[in-house]
């Protein structure tokens, strides 16, 4: 029986680590964005907003007496605690709380890398970079060239250097791009190049 208990404890701990909840714990002075659903609209605007975790690890929400422990919990565990507190205080029967930490959003933005595609393309601007992206895919992500854009002289700018590629050539189409690259599709010349 002891072996089964130890196995269950290890399995629970592994599942917690695997899901990432142990890594994304809320800390003091952290800013949390809290939204509530399942309550009247006037109550949603009253409660939904940004809250700072106090130095003692608590957050203080409208209509609740005292604070709720936030420090050391995951965002989802805190959301369940807040729902329980509102139900226990008999404020709401079925509140649905969402908690998003600024740390969570900052971590997801770290992974988002961009390239810039400009010139004569249908949708110029920054585009999300994906691993293994090619020059042709980057121009396609910007909607492709306009009627005035020349795919015969596409410019790739990286680290202060410039290369020119003809995207009608299959080898040039497969040229890899990397985060922070800038791609320019120039205007066609009078000869259509």
C-alpha cells in the first residue's frame, strides 16, 4: 500500500510539472488581469480589471472581505480560489474567473519573432516568423506582390547586408529567412523587371 501511495504522489507531481503549473507560479507585486463571466454585466465591469499581488501574497477583490492568497499559485488555481470565495460569500452562484499574469503574456511574446516585409506587396508590415520559413513564404505571408511589384529582384536585408533574389527561380524561392530579416519587393521597371 505504501508503494501505491508513493507512486500516486510521484505521478501527481510529474503531472503538475508536465503541465507547467509548478513553473508559472504567481509571485508578490505581480500584476494580474482578472475577468469574471457568469454574472450581470454591471458586475463584470466592477470586478474585471488589473490587480497587484500585495507584498504578503494576497489580492483584494471587490465585494469580498479580506484577501485571497495568490502568491505561489498558478493562474488557474487562483481563478478557482476566487470562484470559490465568491460562491462562499453567496455573491454569485456560478462565476467563471480567468486570471492572466503579465509574466504569462511576456513569456509568450518572447517566443514570437517577426520579419518585416515591405515594398510592393499587398499587406506590408511585420509578419510572424516560423521556423524554416523561406523567402517565398515570407512574401506570400504579406499577400504576395502587387501588380507593380517585381518578384524578379526581391531584396533580403540581414545584418547590414543586402542580397537580391529572383523568386521565379525555384532555388531562390527556398532561401531561408530568419527572425529580424527585412524583405523588400521593389517596383517594376519600365521594362517589367
